[in-house]
C-alpha cells in the first residue's frame, strides 16, 4: 500500500503548527508511532515499523510533533500538553479500528497519556502498547537530574537551557515551561490501568532512562498484562539491527493474537 503524506493544522498564536504525517493504508491492526524528544518519524525505529507494516499489509501512522522534524512550530512554546494534543489529533483523524501504540522514550509517556485520554472517552481501540525505554514523568524524574544546580538556576532565570546531546549535532533545548507543564501529566504514584497488554523494551546500558525506571513503571502496571524485556548490552536508542529484529518479533506476535 502507498504511503500518504498528510498535514494537520492545530493551535493558535504561539502554539500554531502544521503537523507532518505519513500514513500507510493496510488491513488488520494499525501501528501508531510516537517518537522521542527531538526525534522524528524518519528515525531508524520509525522506518523499521513502517517497513514491517508494508511487509505485513498493516496500516502504519507516523507523525512529527510540533517543532519536530517536518512539522512547524516554535519549540520554545512546545510542551507535553501540546505534543499530547498532537498525538490525540493525529490518532483521531488518521486511524481506524484496533491500534498498537509503539512509543519510544518520551513517546512511551505520551503513549500512556494518549491511551488514558481515549479510555476516558470510552474509546477502547488500543489493543497493545510497545514502549521502548519509556521516559515516564521525564520532566520530574529524569530531565532535572541531568542538570547541575547552576544550570537549574539558569533555567529558572532565563527560561531555557541549551545542552549538548550525544544524539544530535545541535544542542537540545529544555525550557522551564516544559518542566512546569509536565507536572499536569505525571503518572507515577498511583496504579496505571491500560486495559491492554504492555510490552516494555529496555536497554540495561541506557544512560538516559535507567533500567530501574522501567522496572518502576512495571510496578505501577498491576491491573493489566505487562512484560519487561531487558537487553543486557542495549543503549537508549535500541536501534541496532538486533534491536530492530527484536521489535519485529514482538510486533509479529502481537498482530497474530
């Protein structure tokens, strides 16, 4: 099936953006990709997901959040709320029937939040979730821990930080607005009900989302089927050939259920 390139305009004033979406038509359960912070829908895992969909005649939906990849918008005004709004809008406009959410890093958190939003509206189309190094509650539990006290003070004073990243040539930008907004969407501290199986893939050599963080998430998933696969030599990306093959095997088992 052909990939259709689509666009969706959302927001007003500082949050106005045009989202770039790639949607592959197919038959059977759809695969819905949610990328990580500063990543885009052309990354190796997203492309592998689309290739899996093409080989198995499955629908695949990928998109770039506001101010990511091919989507427009001012990154300084982007928050978890705006990216969740992006995910909800794309899901509601470009998917149909059962869906498997596949979320990487921040996309794992957004997958959980998207599923909560849908379930609150009695929409039970999510049949499974695959979370790769899920950065649940990252604005409280992970990101601030990367900064020195001096950097945290600068963040409060200036409103943003530019931080070198191992994953890109340009520095990553973190805003105080992002951290403040994230407080609205925290999940840790209460049981998380998903209504579907959750499969977590976690590298044990991940410097950004420690294995203990994934294990902590597992402890919150007491009401539904949940699995944690630890990759002993895996890093944060889990995008090596053997990692992508592991992802394909997992997806194969889910679409055949």
